[in-house]
């Protein structure tokens, strides 16, 4: 028996548990929400801990529209602002200076983007968010698909 569990009975020979985990590396946290996608929301992640001087820090997106050109916006995190004219929600403060990087997804809607971190950038914190066109054939979806955002603290 496990107090507080959904089912506290033990009727078999083994027990198991299920958990939902967000497998982001240390120094990277997720915030905000993704737009609704045709099948599921897009996901933005990082491949490793952001270390100053690391040339192998990468970002990835999954569940974006396949073979689509999009952008990655780097800037100050915000509390969710509407992007005028496109119906998207920006979790990056577009009123502050931003860096917009071109990004494209592959046939499966997945892509990686290298983001080398400069030497001496330890302690720097920034936000990242991806935007892709939604395309046709997706009833009720916004014209722009967006990811949740990532807050990155360079170590």
C-alpha cells in the first residue's frame, strides 16, 4: 500500500509508477505555453547545460510544421504579449532588444540549431522562443505556431 496513491491496493506481484518529466538540462527552464498545433503543440528544448564558452550548446524544436521556415527569437523573458497582426503569443518581450535567427524544420517537424555561447558569458540570462507558420489544413489553428519559451542561465 502506498498512502496518497491513486490506487492504494496491492493485488499483484509487482508495483510500478508513472511520472511526467521535463528533461531540460540544468540552467534551462521552460515557461509560457505553446500554441495549439494540428496534432500537438510544438516543443522547444536544449541539448545540454549552457556553459560559458561552449561551442556545442544546441536548441531543438519538435512537432513544428514539417519542412517549414521559421524564426527563433532571443531576448528578455516576458509574461506573454500578443504579437500584433499575427495572433501569436510572445513569451519574449518584443519591446526590448531582440535577436531573430532564421530556423527551419525538417520533414518530421524536428530541427536542431547550434547556439555557441561566448567565453565570459557566465551569469547571463536570456529567453528563447520559436515561431513557425501553421500552414493550411489545420482547422481552427492560428496562422502562426509558437513554442513555449526557455529561460537560459549561462553557467
